[in-house]
């Protein structure tokens, strides 16, 4: 499974062009059957928003949302 770059994926572009800065920091790993969404956000709303951003672009692939919800102080320490 490879980590996406802007040139490789419409999914990565959708996150990179998000008006929400937290979503632009997330990463993707994808292959022909699966997309893994990874990173950290500060609320379950942002986690769901990231997932909903990608769902229309999956082209039949499975999405594994492995985004962690952490407090703002936890993200500063990592």
C-alpha cells in the first residue's frame, strides 16, 4: 500500500483542497481495493467530515477511517 501524493490521487487532492486546515494534515494509504485515512483531529465531527469528503470518490473501494480524535494539547505534544 502506498501513501498518496497530490499527483497520485483524487482523494488526496480532495483533502489538500479542503477549507478545513485539520483535514489537509491527514494522510492516505491506498491500493486497488482499500483506502486508509490516517492522522489526528480534535473532534469526532472533523473525523466524520474527512470521511464524508472521501466517500463519493472511492470508486467501489473500502474506506478504513483510522483517524484518531485527540485533545488540542495531545496534538501539540506529538
